[in-house]
C-alpha cells in the first residue's frame, strides 16, 4: 500500500505526535508499504531550526525506509497565539501543495495536532479523489479553549465547523482514545467509521537499566529518590503545581523533582524555581530522542502531569507507556479518566488529583518511604508494557488505512475488531 501521511512534527523533534507517527511508520515500511511523510523542518518547541537543517522550500530524504518530505513554514516558538497560528497555517498551505505533487497514494492521512495538517490532507484528498483518514490525536480547537489560549470562544466557531466537516468527509477516523470517539459520536459522526488506535511504546527502545552514572553526577541525582516529568512544558501541563509540591518537600533532601523538556512555560517555570529557591527541583533541557532511555534511567518514578480540566479526562499521554516500558511506577497527576483507569488496571502506579500540590507531595513521600510498594509497582509496570506495544498499534493503524483505501471506512470499527480477534 502507498501511504501519504501529513504531520507538522516529526523526528528529530520528540513530542508525542512526532514519536507516534515515526515509530509506526518504521513498522509499515519494514512490512513493505511505501510510506511518505510530509512535515516541516524541525524547530519545535523553541521555533529554532535544529542543527543541520534549513528552512528550504522543499527537501527529500529517506529515514529508516520512510520517504520524508520537508516543506518551508513560518517558524515560531510554541507560545503565543498569532505567531503560532501563522506557523500552523503556513504548514497547512505548503503541506497541501506538497501533497498535491506527490505520486498518487492509496490513502492520505494526517494527525492532529496540528489541526491544519489535517486540513491540508483533507483538501488534497478531496481534490485528488483519494480516501482521507483523520487521526484524531487532540480535540482541537477544544483543547486550546481548555487551556485559555483563546479568550473569545466565538473566534473558534468557524474552526469547529470545519473540524466537524472533516470528520464527516473522512473515509474513517482513527481516535487515540475512547473518549475522543464518544465525543465524535455525540456530535453526529457514525460509530462504525471511528476506530480506536491508542498510543503505545516501542519496546525494543526501552527497558529497565541502571541509572546513567554520568547524567546522575551532572545533575546531582546519584543518591536521590527521583520523580521525573519528561515532555512538553506547555499550558496544558500545569507544571507550576510541581513547583508548589516542591515547596512541601523542602525538608526532604533525599528527594528530587526533575522536569525534562521544553515548551512555552519552561522559561517562566525556571525563573519561578530560581526565585523560590527550590533546591529539590531540577530542570533539564530538552534531549534528543536517542537519549531518552538514559534520561528515564535517572527516575525512580515517572510523573505524568496535566492541567485540571475536564477535557483531559479523555487523554492518554504516551509517556505513561514509555515509563512502563522502562519498568517505572507512574505517578498520574491529572484528571481521572481513561488513562488513570488503564494505570489502575495495570496496578502500575498512583493517581493524584490535579491542582493539589500537597497531595502530590504526600504521594511522593509515601513512595520514597515504601520500598516494597515501589518494587511491586515497578514489576507490574514492566509486565503491562507489552499490552501497549507500538508494533500492535502500528498493525491496528494499517488496518484502518487499508479499510479506507478499499472503501470499507464506514465499517472500520468492525474491521479493526476483526483484526484483533
């Protein structure tokens, strides 16, 4: 099968969408499918081109059997509304033009976020008569309303209307969560055309390992109990709550809270941590993808953290599965929902209410002081990881793409169930 896939983010960027699209596409290419990815030149989240890249109008390379086409965009850091909107819109335009010029694929797919990547694929599919698959990775624009990025809700109405039109026009939809599927059904999208393809972990990349000695010495973590958050520091993640929890842990010199990554909120978080003299908080700059297992090795507990908003009840963060692949207990500080239910079923961690720094600090104390509990949750976490394998999810997504290409998209939910069975 010839697959054309649009995504604004792709490695060497390391956010969830970039990792998900890349890791699955590697499996598809190995299975003999022709995979072309249209993306931008890597710059997320700082809005600065990665070393070795330039913002050319178009470039083409082959990465792990995948043809990667990069297009010119308006580059902006991951903060603010106007410049980021121009960034998204520019990829929608140049991504669309690139999609129109590629050899005719069997199916065209795009992932959200970002929303205008989906717009580009939808438009190219309509004009070329190619089945379009919408991978729903985020309920956008609802998510930007949830974090308060746009104050005037009426501004989002035209985008919501376009969003609904794309769901209706799509041959089928691949939703990352059951919550996303239920949201679409409540808005009139037929149940049968929506398959669930969750995030996962590439097991061969991750696994239990001893703490990286050099990194531990660099960040003074050698003999500490480390609770680590790895990922984007954005408005959706509510990481100021972690700083507040660090205040409650000032008496515990044996505990460190580590934030690894970058994003719109990182600079303000770093300034606040310095001003408040939070010695227990360590902030590590963003790391390349190949360094992530070493970064995870520093942790005793993986922290998954989101803002207190009902929208995030249906989110399943991919870092939870990476943590399980590393055999780490997970501390889930986010609205209870689909992800917390998975974690509780796996018996691989604790769920803490979001926006309650004392509850977060108390949970960290309990884990630091209960070695047997830690060992049990770590064992359960590692045992659960194969149930969330990226290779399995790659197969499920191929089933979705095949159903769309073969005109069976209206019954894709049944097709994927049959493949599972």
